[in-house]
C-alpha cells in the first residue's frame, strides 16, 4: 500500500471528523496522489499535521518547501503527461460526439425527406 492509500484508509475510518471534512481531505490526497507519492511519508505526514492543526496555507508551504528539484521535475512531467492524456480523451470524446451528431442529422434528414415524399 502507498502512503496515500494508508492516509485514505485512516480518514475513512476516522470518527473524529465529520463526513464533509473527511471527504474533502480524502479528495485532497487522492487528487494529488502523484505529489504525495513523490514526497514520501515524512513530508506527507508533516502536511497532514499542518492540515489537522487547521493551517492549510502552512501545509501547502511545507509541501512547496520540501520539494527537491528532481521531485519538482518528476511532478511537472507527470502533470504534462496527465494533461496530454486529458487532451487525447477530450479529442476522442469530441469525435464521438460529432459522429453522433452526424448520425442524428442524417436520420433527421431521412425523416424530413420521407415526410416530403
């Protein structure tokens, strides 16, 4: 299990947090999984402690301060890869939507032509 998996499991079983706060924290860790996996357990623990203390700004500053140049490069590369994948999926979705529009348009044209004849 990864660092993020452990944190998510701990948050899910926590009875000290209300449901909204628990899901918000889970979302932070899951949506930033690459960041926390890159940073490792110690920096992630420090981030979690700052969040638990109610100081989100300090938590994110601590993360930014703890990034090495190599980690930053890896995170940027992962972000670029994710953006490229998202762009590919968006293009595929647009193509599928256009094909659907073309199909519906052709069907509507046939119906209109049939009504005229």
